[in-house]
């Protein structure tokens, strides 16, 4: 997590000369400070690592409700959602597996042990910004930060106490499948959010409450409800000591009528999933002098949820499951800034993980029950250095040693350099390795699948290099990045116990190479153009055990649900007057998938599509109100039909009208 003190000191040493050059070219453009890429906050203009920052202003202008929706425009990021809001939502970053992205909320890891994270219920309520780091980050964050990090940062309070209130409601067409065609019926959606924030004598606070409701895309049993509470508090215990606390609680319920293959010809009338998610973190920071500070960080993440699918009729199938996972950690960091301009972070971290899982089923073959309970500990030490050897150069190097009582020790490292040979040109490069720890299910499952306690972590080696160029007196910025990654020890499931004695084995390997293009231009004082494109090539180098048509790792084939081409463009207007608008295009290329309706599953190809969205905000005069506005959002304005996951519906044209006010 970040503080203003360290940001000021480090940026003063490393970033200010470069930011000053930028300001001289364009006083309206100042690069944001990034806190997720390294343990030392740095201006994005000098970061060796590829980083995207999505601000609260951008989220507000586009009326974005979920983090998953915000990520769709990030280069090399592809979001896969199974059906309507609340369905399983995965992120594939730079072609890696969905378990390869570390997800943080105010520095608190919220992935399940082993990297799995479902973005379905993660909303943008009370979010100040989202930082997306592309590339390996295990040096900073340990396991699961293989292809990148998504860091959601809660808003801070400031100024006199205020209250923000926002309500949005709308409708979209529901799909009604009739033979091979589609009919349509409307569905309703509602989002409500209230935030209280401000400054107090010894600090600041922000507290938010939100609720999200939708009837879903399907006609039967597809309702979704999500209640969210989030907050952030900073107190100055003394002149040199700060205490920071962050919390986010999510309680959601999602009803689904489809089976695992998306079929709803005989919809399930009572299947649903519920989950409670709690992320809680606290930091105590003490500064003993201008060049040194200590941070003690405590965090806890708990996911407690399950599925309930009772029989639709007498004699039907019954399935009930419950999973509870916890991650608790304590970390001590020392940050030292030497007189030579070298910032060094030394850290030690202890983490405890545990999971309790059980399920019960009953059907034509009789009742079946499975359960397991497991835990593991991880100890880590790390060091990272940021140096400014020349006025135009920033270099980083770091190493981390993780020791886990389940899979032993693992050493990771990362080095990067950013060089600005001219005031308008910047070159950067990063190389490193990372790892993903096995999930508890892969290690300990019993019943239908048998876990393998001897599994080793999946690992990756990665390299990227890029160039950023300012044009037209810094009114336009172009960026290009090429990356190459190799994934090894990939875990695959096999139904045969002769392969490695268990159902999960370290067998597969793959590569993911690509190129990222980014554009940002100030066309006029209030008119902005942003865009990006990704070219991706993934290939399986060593096959998995499943040689059937449903196998996920087939030698020479690409990894599923990763488009080879993706692009986006956004034109936004935000002037000094009352109106602000944005128009956005998203293009996604073909990608392979599996049809899971037959057994074994069969390969399919999802066609390319283009989607258009538009949003607007109009400020209205209101007495005794700090600010009031009416909002409008049109998603999928051309009513394009597409699927992110084969045979699962995706939203058609959606119209949402709202109002926000600040008191």
C-alpha cells in the first residue's frame, strides 16, 4: 500500500526530473503515481513495468459497475463471463491461465490459494483507481502473480464531510431460445450506491454502501443480488506514525438455470450460488527519519460460499457444496532511501492458508459425499532496489525466496530498466520469473478426483520490451510492447491413476507471445482519444494427459478463450460546461473454446465480434447540492450477438438511466 510521504520522497529522487520535462511540454498531462508495480511508488512515466491505470473519473464517465467491465479495455486482457451478471467471470492476462493473475484490494490478496478468482461480484463502488500490472510480479507479491496483478484501491476521504448518492436503473432484452432462433423480452436492473467521506483532525475516512440487482438474461431462475460495504480509514497516531485500515465485504446471491455446458432447454428452476467475501487489512507505518520508514501490514481474506441445487422434481438430482477458504498474513517491511538515491525495500512475510470443502450429491447412482480440510504455511523474504544511475534512467532489481511447507522453496527474481534517451522517447524492458502454487483441490481432493500432495508449482519465465513516444508537443502518446512468456509444470487432470499415481500431474507446457499497442491523444482542450490493440499467439508445447477432444492442452494448439486479436477505441468529451460523453468500440477476434454439452467435450471456434457502447453525464443545477447530474449509458448499442463462453448468453442492447448527487 502507498503513502504520501514515500511517494513524495521517491518521486522527488526519480520521477520529478522527467515529470518536469513532461510538464514543460504539456502542463495538463502529469503521469500518475503507481503503487502496485514495485514496492517503491513511482511515476508511471518512469516505470520499467507495463502498467495501466483506470481512474475513478474514467469509471464514472463510462458508468462502469464492475471491475471486470473496466478490464475489458486493458491491452492483453480478455474477460470471459459465463452468462449474465453474477456468472463465473475469469480474466486471462497476456495469454496466461485465469489463475495467473494476483488480485488485491488495498494490498490484501483476495485470490483463493492457487490463484483462482471469480470477478463476478467485484464492483467499482468506492474505488479510487484500478492498477493493472502486466508481467511477472512474484518478487513483490509471491505466488500467483504470474502474468500480472490487478490492484483495486479504495477512495480516500478529504475535505469537509460529504455524502455521494447514485442510483441507476434500466432494462435489456432477455434472450428466449425458440428452436434455433431467439425471441426477446425485457429485464430490469438496478444499482444503488451511497458514500460518506471526509477529513477529520487526525486523518481521513471513506465509507460506502451499495446494492446491485438484476433479473438476469434468462427467463427462469436468473436473478442476481450483490450487497457491498467498503471503507478506508487513516489516522495519525503521532507525528511520525500512521495507522491505515481498509475493509471490503461482499454478500452475493446468483441463480442460474443452465448446466455446465450452458444448456437451458429444460431450465433448472432452483439452482443458486451464494458467497460472502471479506477482505480486511491494517497497516502501521513509522518514519524514524526522512530516509527510512517501517511498515507492519496485517491482512485477512475469507471466502465462504457454496452451491445449492435441489431436485426439480421427485427423483431428480441433488447437489449441495460448501467451500471456505482463508488467507491471513503478517508482513514487515523496511524502506530505506540512501543519499546516493537508491531506494531499497527489505521484507519478511508469513502467510497461513486453509480451506474446508464438502459436497453432497444424490441421483440415479445413489448418494455420494466428499469432504476435505487442509492448511499450509508460507514464509518469504525479499529485497527490491530502485536506483537512478543517471538523470534519464531508472532501474529496478529484486529477488524473493518463498518457503512453503507443502511444496518446498521457490526463488523468483525480476529486473527492469526505463531509459529516456530524449525528452519525448522512453525505452523500457523487464525480465523475470514467477510461480503459481497448486490449489487445495489439486493437492487434497478426494472422491471424483484425487488430489496429488506431491505437485510442484507451475512456473513461468517472461521478458518484455517497449517504447513510448510523444508526438505533437506531447499531445499524443504512442506505446508499443512486445512480450514472450513460457509456462512450465502446468497442472493437468487425468482420470487415469497410472499417469502419475493421482488425478493431477505437472505435465503440460505452453508459450504465450504477443504485442501490445496503446494510443492516447488530446485532440482538443476537452476531447480525448484512447485506444489499444493486442496481437497474441499461444501454443501448447507439451501436451496434457487428456488426449480426448475435450483436453485443454493439445500439442501445437492454442490455449482456449484467448483471442488472437483484440482492439478498443474510446472518444471522450469532458468540457468546462455541463455535458460529458464517451463513445467506445471493442473488437474481439476469434478464439477457440470447448462445447461441454457432449462427453467428451468437442472443440469449437467463437466468431469475432465488435461491440459499441456510449455514455453521457449532464450536470443539472440544484440548490443546496454540491453537484447533481443525470447519467445515461447504452451498452452494445448495435445489439450485436456474441458469446464470451460457448453457448452462454451475453448482454444485448442495454439502456441504463441514472442520477448522482453530492451533498
